[in-house]
């Protein structure tokens, strides 16, 4: 089997411009998210120490599930957009740190859409500032993912409503969505 080339990562990302709300347009199914999750989104907030507060939300059976974490540059001396993201699981009893890679593979100059992946190519996200993305842009990001060695047949479009849900909704405070997703439900 041929070895995969090193992925090309965006350089010189302005973290302040990257902050805010991003809607998941498509992703590879993950055991960390419910299979029938909708309105999945991420909100990033820059902390005073230069790290990023991460809030990932998804709605499942009308209830809002969420997990909070933090992100930081993998190599503070590099201008590559390679971040580490840390969550504590399970969300209802945060004791086990889980760290993953968050590599920005594509980002438009206006910071309106992004392609996010990681070196194992097991996870992939297409994000947008709006709940819907033009087909032409979506197809360009899929092509970029394919060029980077991703099996884009695994991409699953995330249902988004317009307008998106309110900031707060009925919460899944017991972390049931997380347990179901780990069990593949």
C-alpha cells in the first residue's frame, strides 16, 4: 500500500477571525456524535491565554446535547493551522481527557467556510458560517479532501434548519447522547 502524502495545512490563520459560530455542513460519521444528530455546530471563543474555548452542540430527538473543551496550537512556533482539541469525557462526569487533532485544510479568505481534518484521515468536517453552503463551494471542499487522501464517499451531510435552533434548548443533561453514540446507536 502506498504511503499517503503529508496533508497540506493552511498557514497564517488569524485565530480572532476564526472565532465564532460554525455550522457543520457535512462530516464523517463519528462515534462521538449521535447518528441522527441535526443542527450540529461549533462555537469558538478566544481565551485570554491564547487557547480557544470549544462548544460543540447537536440536537437529537429534540434535545440539545453538547460538550465543551479547549483547543491550542500543536506547535506554538509554527504558523500552520494544526491545533490540538481536548475534551473531558463523559461530559456529565468530566474525568477522562481525550485529545484530538484539528487541522485546517482549507479556509476561504473571508473566513466563511472551512475544511477540517486530521492526520489519520478518520475524521473530516466541512464547516460554514451559515446553515447552508452553495453546491459549488461544497464540491470544491470535497475535491480538496479527496486530494488530501480522504475517502469522501464516507461524507454525510448534516441536516440544518433555517433559522437554526435558539441558543438554549431542552438539554440532555445526563449525557445520554454521548453514551448512545459510543454504543453506536
